[in-house]
C-alpha cells in the first residue's frame, strides 16, 4: 500500500510538471526579450559610441537564453539523473548496502523493521501468559521495544517518501520559475528554486548514507545470539537504538538540506552574481574591442 501511494503521488507530480512545462519556454522567450530591451535601451540612446556594447549585450543574452532553453528542455531528465547520482553517492559511502530501486519501494524498509521486531513478537506470543504474572516489566519491555522498532522503520519509510515528493515538487516549480533567472529583477525566483532542488539532492545523499550504514546492522541483529528468549536489557537497547536511528535519519538530512539550500541561495545572490557580472563585463569589453577593431579596418579600406 505504501509503495502504491508513493507511486500515485509521484505520478501526479510528474503530470503537473508536464503541464507546467508548456509555459516554461514561452516565459523564457518573453523574459529574454524584456531583458534584452532593458539593457539595449541605454546603449542605443548613447548613439554610435554604444554600438559595440549593444551588439555584445545581444550576443551575451542570446547565449544565456540558449543555455536556459537547453536546461528547461531536459530539466526532468537532469533532475532524475541527479537524484539517482546523489543517492548512489550516499549508498557508496556506506558500502552500497541499499540500491536506487528501494527508493520506489519504501515498504522494504518497513519489512526490515518487522523482521527486526519478529523475535520480540514471538517471545510475547510464547511467554505472554506466564511472564505477565511473574515478570510483567519484561513483557512490557518486549511490547514497547517491538513497537518502537516497527514505528521507527515506518518513520524512516515515510521520510523517504516525503523526500521524494518534496524533490519532485521542487522540480515541478522549477519548470516555471527558472526562466525568471534570465532577467535580473526577477532572478530571485530562479535562485529560490535552485536552492530548493539542491537542498533536496543533499537531503537524499545524507539520507542514503545514514540508511546504508544503519540498515545492515539491523539485518544482522539477532537477539539473543544463543537462541534463547531476549533479555529485557537487549530488547530495550535495540528498541532505543532503532528510535535513535529514525531520529537521525529524519533530523540530520533536513538540517543538511536547509544549510545547502541557504548556501546556494547566498552564493547565487552574492558571489555568483558578482563573478558573473565581472565575467559579463569582460566579455562585453572584449566583444566591443573586437567590433571596434573590425570597424576601424573597414574604414581604412
């Protein structure tokens, strides 16, 4: 059921992405024209002295528009490949314990939790009547620990589902907000979406790393090792360890994603803009010099 719900959500989001993608290229065209005219106006008004700058501005804007056009056309493919790449990086850091196929089957994580809690459930069924009267605290520990394990793995599975849904929602929004990056006054829309998508990728990487490290430990968990009934201490330890694992799998990726998204936004707002402006200025100067040089040669002839 969880897998079906996940696929249904992702399918609906992908349908929405395809619907919004129809507006991305017209938006890019309109905003590119506005950006060109707002930059050309002062240059054209300055007369022949700004002719070289005007031509260089048009060429530079055409290159930027072409790059954004190419990105928008392949945005969905790029985002899916990037998500799988970051997931594989996180899994490789943990020894490749989980595969990308498990992303669309979050119920596999629930199955691991049920397998880890099975010895406690068997002990409760087998010893419930006698131990509940003699040692009720042991049965209570069994019951609490088993539910902790199952709930923790459900928590992790839901976290994976939410990570996928959030990432593809970010991609859907990017299809219509990324074109605004072509014009400086509206570039903050594109900065927001790039930060959101980047944060989702980092969240997936950290989640894959944590799960890849922890899941094999629970697969190997056998309590007790000698084949007897679990002790209260062992059951409580495994239950608390599982709860800690679920907490780490939820909190740390979220914090990493927030830091990554904020960092990308700040980088785009400050460093990238400054360096991009400097690079654009150098390109304009070089193009203007080339055009003036060609004009001089033509005049001499």
